[in-house]
């Protein structure tokens, strides 16, 4: 069948356009290659006179089998309900640190894993710099506990301090456990790397007289108090930043899986030194922060790890911060 006259005219028109493009020297637009990179891993929030900057260290794949206290089916259902992608190694889990500029101090809470947990981590120094600060400007490092994904990042591979002008704060009970040579020697073989990582991390600060131990609940700096949260480790704790405009609790490892443990606070994780104490702590702090509407910063919550906790009929729910310009101060 012969083409219609209208179709023939359209065909001639397309041929003419192609010829003009070819012969006039006009380049045909090409789709650019995909950059394949993400934005720098920092997010800024202003709380009263304090500026809090979430810093992304990277991620680890968490095996859901490490969660204890619910059936495998229930855990998988909760993960699927939150549309959390599961990889061959497990569920992608963020590792976050938090930089707080109080106007008097530049404070880093947890420093990430450096090279202790593989190539997907160790980005806090670069993201701190991308956020407009330098590691030498940090005067205080507050560690929620001495697990490697929180403490290894304070020390370089050559044993020097990443934060040369900082004093490092650790709870006395935490230091008494992980930095005790006798306890380390008697620990199971599987735990030996945890002790070694903790001791190597703090070594340059101990040598410089810049490791400071405190009692749970002690006030540490103006507007900053320690907040004991035991169970995950013997001296695990958070830090409460208080301003007249609001409060922020940086709570370390209260939650490892946001999809499971908010809805089911009774679910522990294999890394808990005292699972029952960790569960009791989680129940208590979730009740507290939801009632008082505190801002939360979580080390393993989806980046930036900032938000609120809401109580609901089935337990609790995570309400992440809404992106906003820093000129709008959070109240």
C-alpha cells in the first residue's frame, strides 16, 4: 500500500531537518553521562543558639539475623513494610556522627569507623571538611561508647590523633571495661578485636593526657550533659544538648534497625553486652523522648539521623527531620 500524501510530506520534512543539522554545523544535543556520585554527607540543623551538623561516615550491611526477640517472619515483615532494601550482606545501615557548634565549643559526638569496618565507611573527616569545618577545630569528642564504628575514627592509621586539639570524653564504666587489660585477656576470642580497636583508638589521646572519664549523668560542658543509656555496652550513653529553644539527645546505639526496633522495642541485637538491660533502656528512653518531644540524633538511623519519636498503637515510630534552610531555626 502506498504511503499517504500527509505521511510522505512528514517524511520529507524530517529528511530536510536532518540535512540542515548535518550541513549547517549545528551539533545534535547529546545526553551527558551520569555523574554517579552522591552529595556530600552532611546536613545542618539549628537548635536555638546551637548548630548541629549530621555527618555521614558511610554504611554497613546489617544481617537481620542479628536481631533477637522476634520471629524471622516478623522481622522480615517489618523491614518490608518500611520498604528497606535488603542486599546480599543484609540491610543497609547508616553510621552517623554529629558535630555541634555551641558557640563556646565545637563538639563531635562519635567519629565513625575509619578503616575498622571496611571501605564503605570512614568518611566523617571528609564530610566534616565539606560542611565548612576542619578536624583541627574540634575541641571536644564525646564517645557514646567504644565500639569501633564510633571510636576508630578518632585515630589515624599511623596511630596519630585525627582531632589533635580535642579532649576525648568516655564514661568511666565504658573505659573500665574496654580499656582494662585483664578483662580483655579473659574475653572470648570473638570479642578480642573489639577490645583491641578501643584501646588503639584512644591511645594517642591517653598519651597526650587528653582522655577524660566521667560519671553517668555528669554535666560536661555548658549546655551539654551526659545521659546514661546502659545495656548495649556497660557504659553506653547519650549526650543531651539543651537550649532555651529546645533539646537534642544524641543517643548512640539505642536503635540499630529503625524498621524493627521502634515498632518492637523488645528486639535486641547480638552486639548488646546486656540484652535485657538494653531493652529496658530502649523502652525507657523511647517513652521519655516521645513524651517530651525531644529532638533525637541516632548513630544508625537513616542519614541524617535527626528527628522525633512518635508513640503509636503498636509501639513507636520514627519521624525524620524535614529538610529546611538553616535560617529557619528549629524550635
